[in-house]
C-alpha cells in the first residue's frame, strides 16, 4: 500500500467539483432572472501551478451553465464536464477515454453526490464546510472554505506532497516575467 506522499506523486489529473468547492455554493439571481456565481480568483493560481507541473485539470459538476463553461475556459482547464448527474459513471468514462487509472486522479468535492468519486480516486479532498457524512473522511481537508481559495489550498498541498511546490512557483514566475 503506497503512502499518501507516494500516491500524490502518481497524480496526472486534478478534478474539481464546482458548487461548494470552486464557489461558495451560493446561487445568486438578478431581477431579470440572470443566475450568478462567485468564483475566487486565488483558485485560478492553483490551476496554473498544477499546469506548470504537467498535471491536467478539469471541472466536474452536475449543473449545466454557461458560467462554468466560461470560468473553465478562462482557467484553461483541460476538461469541463457538466451535467454529470451520475458522477461515477461519467468519471469512469473519462478515465477510459484518456487512459488513466483512478489512482492517477486527485478530486475535491463537498457533497453526497461526490462520495463515489472521492472513494475511487488516488487522492481525495474536501472543504471544511462540506456536506459529507461525518463518518466519511478524505485524504485532505482544506483550510479554506469552498469559494474562498479551497482549490488553491488543495493544489498547493498536493504539489508540496510531491516535492514540486517550489519548482511550480519558479516555473510560474519565469513565465510571467517573460
């Protein structure tokens, strides 16, 4: 049985639930019927750092909105999976399509519909304000709440476990100074 650090080194794909993880879980509606979500800019830095280390990234949500599509494109994630009502089936299909094993995936989720995926992946995480049953545990619980930097926290933790955090920062700094 590999240690958690060894398992972190196997990760090739980082998947993230949206509502309650990448957002604070709130849904805001305007008088004109527009739906709004608040995203944390700091989380974008987590995706950038992972990308600099060659880890693919993706958003994985049961919702279907243009907001998530736009945010995913802006973050330059590799996969935007929406409308995933049966998350485990869609997760398994994705892995088959891209030829990865569940052990090569890190996933952060916050609610009951994430449990099956959280149980299958190599490294699992959740937010402190999650809605998972008390008896359920993940490999990592972020210090930040959903929508307040939780994804960045998990990404940095993962890179530290792999011994790549400083290298990721250097790569990012080099790129923005060019």
